[in-house]
């Protein structure tokens, strides 16, 4: 299963080489291009002032960030590195985010993240839509992705939006409908064609054990023997398991 991490940052300014610092970092985990629901999000005290133009974009003030953890603190840099692991990193205008992330990692005494690990969705968009405006906002509108959450630039909101944009750039929402397409050769008296089987990588359950127990109690105590759910379970149990390949 392909694991990728969408990364977005907010900063005090445009260039870490001029002393600007990272003030917010967010990650969204993807598996096979689909968000898993796991995220990483931290605000960071930059220990310096924020440029007026930057604050106007993201709305994060020095007063709000004062007292937040420093990037080198255990809940930021080590936790971030643990979250991303060895996954490929996705960012829009990746050189910007990579520059700030690596500057902060170096400042905190950690190895930098290799450039080869990063995929730049700006470059993907420019290949697909040459000569067009390819900002995150523009791509969301082009792909009809809602911007209702986005009053200002925020790392977590932007990372979630970029996850949807990345899926579209890699082929669209139909990619998530993994029906295990296979080719069936033509047989005597019939035509060949495409057939579909069960997912090779079942989606992880999102229900908790407590929710499952409540559902089972509802079926047994309220719906009882007439529950359609029980009939479906009986039918599913009667279906033989697929042979090992």
C-alpha cells in the first residue's frame, strides 16, 4: 500500500536564509491517494517577529504563537519525523516548504529530508495545465473542490485541500474506486471482457469496538430475528472464500 504525506507550512516570511522561521506545520496521511484520517498539526513559536504581509495571509500573530512549543521540542520535530517516517512527501511549490522544514530540522540538529522524497504538485499542475494559473485556490476551483473552510491560509486546511487536488492530478476520484479490474479471456460461446473482484487491500475499519457492540445490541434487542442485517450476514457467511493466488 503506497503511503504518502501531504505537507503544508506557514512561516514568518519568504526565505529561511534571511532568518525567517516556520510557525505552523500540518500533514495529512494518504494511502493509495486516499486520506486515511490521520493528521499531524502543530503551531510553533518562531521566537521572532512575523512580517506584516505574511501575517495578513495566514492570520497568525506573534502573540498567538508565544508560548507554543519550539520546533526542536519533542512534540514538534521528533513527532513530525516519526509521523512522516519514510513516506513520500507531497507539497504545493515544494521548494518553499522543503526549504523551511529542512532549515528547522538542521537548526534542531536533525538530518534534512532529501529532495528526492518530495513531489511538487505545482510542477504536476504546470505539466497538466501549461500556461494557466495553478495556485492551490485556482486548482480547487478547477476541480470543483469546496473552499468553504478556507477563510485564511492555514496549514491543516491547505494540506487537506491539497490532498484532494493531488488525487485529481493523479487521475481523479475514480482512482479510489478500486474494483480490482482484471481481464477475462474469451471463452467458447462467450466474449472476453473486464471482471472485478474484491479489493486486494481492504479498507481499515473506522468503527470502534464500543460502536460495534452498540450496533450488535441494537440488532439483537430491537430488530431481533426480522433484521435484514442478520440475513445479509448469513448470506455473506455462505459465500466461499476466494482461492489463494
